[in-house]
């Protein structure tokens, strides 16, 4: 699945065939305010349900509370009761290992276990010997670190020795490894807001190269302390001024009245295998990773660059052996930022033109921007929509920035599709795109998903 071939020509131009077989996704799990199972999460998206709220006493000291789609109701013990019935030893292990860890490690452990079970595997089984683990993100537990520093300043004697471990991102690797039994290679993969997508494509490369029989890719819920949240506000990247009475309308990707992103908290996990490996053990395949591309802008900072975005999307299409005409749906990075959306809209137009059969949306008005987890959470959202044969709405799209782009409207739309592209564009000039598609018979086999936010 090499993405080093020459650039493609105009949209629709012929592309070479893929260099390797697609990688199978045999499980996709999510932990979000919109749902903690794939079907329920997909149903909430199709219903256009937003998790964004305006909390009291949270966020910017200068600008007041900041909107957030937070995991306020997440309790590890409650999650274990719901998801691990009949797995008493695993539930006890989860509570013991992750119960006092920081939020990123707790969420990662839960969603990783859900993916393992959904893939038909038993935690701690021999399968873990030949399975690798990739954890998306860096600087994951910033709120935990800030609270610990402040607590140490006021009461030094109360500092827990375990903070030597809990402040490290590798604590997520160790926690997930212990509760699942994964013993192959493992590390963290950092790329700011593109971390989830980069971890996914690195996992696909490991499978395609034969480095691992399986790869468990996990994106933990990332925390911000009030300091990082205020810094984002001061850069102008974060929505905080208008529509405070209706926070669910504050994130407005590709709308002329956009004002910035809204933070979200969610975790996701997928299990990747070779298609042959999945078949050999009789595993169902939810989707395939058909191609991927990652490119840099060669400059520091927060401003996006259309050239890097276009290069990443075209590299992903080339590695899949596809042309732009073969893509049915694009999940845009679409944060709602003033400059970011304008640049991405131009990039999408350059790659795809004005194809009316294409649909483009952004998941962030519903989930919030899940930071380093965003790319993997959105990949799960793409899989859910592909299997449902419907795209979720852009609920706050009142005045499209570019009326020529085939943006999904304010209601869910039936849109049978086979192939999708998902984008993640991060600070530091990091651009990543991944092509996901239904396997041969998945379109017919997929169960219908109803746009009912209570459906689980």
C-alpha cells in the first residue's frame, strides 16, 4: 500500500492498482457522549444529536465557560457492568488496573476491551502474542497533570507516588496491554489532531508488511487543562463568543458564520487484521482500509496549507488504486475554524471538483473536536455510516461557505456508498487521509441503523 507514486492528474483521472491487499477492520468500538456501542453511536449521528453543552465553571478564566462535549457520565465500574457481563475476571482486572488511572488510560482500556470482545476474541488469550498495540496521541493527561501540580503546591504531602506513571502517555499502553493481553509490539503515535488517523494508517502498514498478525489501534479520550483551553481560545481557534445560549450550534463547519472548534471527549478502538487472517478464523469484516496518505507542510505553526492537504488526499487515493470519482463520501476534518475550513474547502474542490454524487460532512458539530482521538473516532463514524448507507447531517450548515461543494444538508440523507475518505489536518502542518470501504458483501449484509439516539 505504498503512497510514493507520482501525483495524480485532475479529479477522475485513472489511478494505478493498489500495491497490496486491503486491511480488514474486524471490530470498531467507541466511547462517546453519543453512545458506547457502534450502532448506538451511529444512530445518534444520523439523528443529528449533538453532545456539545455549556458546563458551569469550566474552561477559560477570561472568557467564561467554554462549550464541550464531555464524558461527564463515564464511570469505569458502570461501564464494566454494562459491557463485561459474563466476563467477571476481566471486569475485576479492569477495575484493578485502570480504576485509579487518569481519564485517558481508563477510557482507552474500556474501548480496547470492547473492540477485542466484538472481534470474537477473549482477553488474555494466545492471540495477544502476535498482536501489536498502537495508542494515538501525546500529552494525553494534561488535566490530570495540572490538577496534580496544583495539589502538590498546596499540599505536598498528599502527592501519590503513582503520579510517576500516570502522567506518562505510556501508561495508556501499559494499561491497555494488561487488560487485553496484547503482548506484541506497542508504542504511542503522536500527530496532534491527526494522531488517530496516523495511528490507523501505521497499523494498516504493519499488517500489510507482515510485521503483525493483528494490530489493536486505540485512541484515548484526551484531556485539556484550563491552561490549554485558554490558549486555544486566545489563538481564535476555539468557538466561545456567539450562540452561548445554544451551545450545540456553536461548531459550524463550512458555514459562513463559523467561529472555531468546540472541544470533545471520546475514545475509540479498532482491530486490524489481514483479510486472509480474518477469513481463517471466521471473523466478520466491518470495513477495509484500502489506502492512506500522510504529508507535511514543511512549516511550523497553526495555519493550514492546501498543498499539503491535497497531497495527502491524492496519496491516499493512489495507494488504494482509486480515482476521485470512486469516492462516495468524505468525512472532512472540518473543525469550524475560520481559516481552516476555507482552506479545506479549497482542497476538497481541487481533488473532487463539484461532483453532485459525492457527499461531504464533518462529525465535529456532534462529537466536538476530540483532539488526538478525533481521527479514529471519525473513522468509526465513517464505518457506521458506510454500513448504514446514510450520511449524518451537517446540522449547523445554514450558509455554506462554498455552495459548489456537495455538502450534506441539515438532515440525515440516505446515500448508499462503498468508499469513503476521512481527513485529519493538524497543527504543525501534519496532514493525513485514509480510504475506508465496505468489503465485497458488507453492503448487503450490514444491518440497518435507525436515526434514533436511544437505539443501542
